[in-house]
C-alpha cells in the first residue's frame, strides 16, 4: 500500500518538475530574446547619435 502511494507521489513530482523546467527554459528564452532586441535598439540608437 505504501509502495503504491510512494510511486504515485514520485510520478506527480516528475510531472511538476518537468513543467517547472519547461517554464524556466521559456523564461530564459524570453530573456535572451529581450536582450537581443535591447542590443539591436541600443546599437541603432548609438549609431544614430554618432551621426
């Protein structure tokens, strides 16, 4: 009885951890995209200011 309960807890934990990993990867990808956009905008602004 306790063994079945432990297995169900482990499976639910693995599902939650995979969701958390997906969320972390999504947030990380979002940060990278935002940094790329900021970098492009900053380079254009700097070039415009230098001219």
